[in-house]
C-alpha cells in the first residue's frame, strides 16, 4: 500500500567518505532503522536543492527528502512491501 506523507522527520545520518547515508529516522513516535539505501538523487526547485533518498527496512519502502536551503528532512512517501 502506497501513502503520500509529506511530514517533517528527524534523521540520523552516517558520513562515509564523501557520502551521507540515513541510518534511522523518527516519524511520529516510532523510530525506523534504515536497512538499505536503494537510490539517491538530487533535484532543484528554483535555487533550492533537494537530496532524495529511497530507503527501506524489512517491511516498508520510504522516500526521504533533505533540503539544503532549510537543512530539514521530510518523509515524502511510504509503501508497504
């Protein structure tokens, strides 16, 4: 089942060399552990640049967005696997 979420989240990241990878995030009152980073890409909207991380755990797939302008994370989408 697919859901659009569009809510702010808190994210813990790992810095590996020149790469940044989400390790876990909190949405609502629950912490989700990222087991796999499936895809990372960047996109622009005007002067604002976003990094989009498609990640998953054992039961769900998530689309996380990081804004370089506001330095904030958003959970954009969630799908049950």
